[in-house]
């Protein structure tokens, strides 16, 4: 598949790197030649040019593009680039936008008629992830799949967890209301087998129906936290979206160190949001503002190190739930070691959202895991597809892939070796990095 990515910013370069690992024909287009000087450029064709220039788009081969993805910081340029690309021969186009109004369902058809097949707002997606994390503060990651009928939840287990020091084959003989699809241990992501033993400090990824979430919480040795008071560091667009979407009965303190920006924010936010002009990295300020009484602390500045350190400080002051935006992927491991509760990365979120358009199967959702080098996808089994021909234990699925659960007739079911998948089943597939394309043929 020939894919042109316009915009060599953080999201564009990460997506290019991700897709280049799967032997896709990737072209990265940007007017700034310095941005095109990337370490893995030998696997990616780079073109210096403007995404709104007809001649530059032709030079990049847009007439042969199966997909054109505009990810520059300017939404007007992205929309214009997609309109041009469509009319120059690109089969599918995706534009990054920041205006919430554009991504409303009633407006998608309008943009489709213009020539923009899909719109993506990384800030909106990141805000939604943060809100999901606050629903279950005891978890590291929380995703609702198949319209909320199946849950994928990641939780770090401690010494007190009932699962610790037990083999998966022992757990399999008990009531099967959950499936452990992956284990993150130190720097390794494991698709577990029966002989694997759960260790204290593992991050376990469970799939289950939503009615069993409280039982999973108990198995992981966790306690619930009621979120009533939240502190947010940084007045970024993500921070504003989070504050806007949180219920009115939650008290929010938003810390912004830029005085002018803090004044502008004060004029826009809801009544339950108190704007404080100050640096959230300042421990004295956090103490003075009684951050220790908050139930959650969310760090959303553009500085990954500052966000991590602020969350560590908040943890030390006694805040039970912390969320850090960590855009530097190399720092995610450090954040996990420092026990930051939830880590948000726009690049991974946006890449997963776009990635589903590239799979040659009926895919509803793809998410890149933050702590684990893996992706999770919701795929629909096609009529006569390979996945429906034998019980799961006889399918000889590729290494690095496990089936976490499925939705059949609107009901969630946990998959076992004896499960026979049927056409139309929505199946949650957990794949280690770069394994996703290995499963496509099973569902077509």
C-alpha cells in the first residue's frame, strides 16, 4: 500500500515509523527539510514540499496513493491538502483537525462529499482517554470495546493481589469471567501461556464484560477511589477539553504558569474550574493549594519531564491517582518505573486510530498500548473466513497473538481453546508489535 503522510511533526513521524516496520510504501512530505532528517529515513521516502502545492503533491506521487494522511499542525492546510489529494487521484484521505465541530457525526458526510474521508483530532482522543482513566482510577489503562460490551483493563498487581505467584493454568480451572491477554514485566510484553506465573509488579491486561470489573479490581488487589477533586497542570488544548467534559459536580483546579494565558482561560472555563497562575512543578505551590486533598492530579504541559516529575511530587504528597502526558516515547518506561498511574501519548493514540484504516479486514477499533509494545483490535469475522473454520485451539494462530474475547448477538463471551468463532462475531485481538497484519487473513 502506498501511503503519503503530510507533516513530519511528532504524530506524522511516529506513524511513518510504525508503518515502515510493516513494509508499507511510505512517503513523508514536509516543507521543512530539517524535519525530514529522521534516523529511520532509509526505510521511508522523504519529499521536501508543501502539502497544499499541486506540483509538490504530484512530485510525491499522490496520483498513486492508496491513502493520503494530512497531519500538519494547521487544520485548514490539512483539509485543503486532502481536497487536492482526492482530486489528484488519492483513494482515501484523512485530515487532522482541532475544531470539535468538524468531527461531529452530522458533519462527517459534509466533509466526505468535499473529499475528506475521515477526520482525526488527537487532542480530543487524548482527552477521551483521560476521562476513561478517571472512571477506574485503580487501573493503568481502560478501554471500552464493542460499544462498551467488553472491557480491556490494565492494572499493576502488588504483593497483596490474590493472583500473585499463581500460574495461569491454575486460574483457568476457576470461573472464567475474564481472560489475561498480556503481561508487561519490566521491558518485556508477554502473551502468557498456562505455565506462566504472575509476579508482583506485573501489569496485567484483562478482558471481561463490564459487570465483572469490580471482581477484576479485587483480583488485582485494588481499592476504588472516588474522584471529586482534580488538579490539572498546564492549560493546553487537551487540558481545556478535559475540564470541559468533566461533570459539573467535580471541583477542578487548573494550574497555568503563563499569566496572560491563565487570564484567557479564566474567561472560557466552567464555574467549577478555578484557574491558578503558577508552576505546577513548584512543591510549595502544590502544598499551598492543598493538592494533597485532591483525588487526581493530571499533568498536561508540553514538557514530558515536567509532567512526570509533577506527578511524582503529587504522589509523594498523597494524591492517589496521577495522569501524565508523556509525548517523548523514550520516557514512557521511566514513567512506568516511577509508578505514574496512567500515561497519555497523543502519537500512540492517533497512530492507533489511523492504523485501523490500513488493515485489510473489518476493523472497528485499534489501540496502541502505552506501556506494552502491543496493539489491541476489534475485528469482525467474515463469512467463510479462516477464523470460523476450526475451534480456536486448532487455528494455529501466529506467535504473538491472542484472542481476548468476543461479542456474539450483543453478548460478551470469553474465548477459550474450544470456542468456535462464527461469522459476524466481533473479536478482540491482542497482538505484539508488528503482528497485526498477520491476523488479517484469518478474518477476511
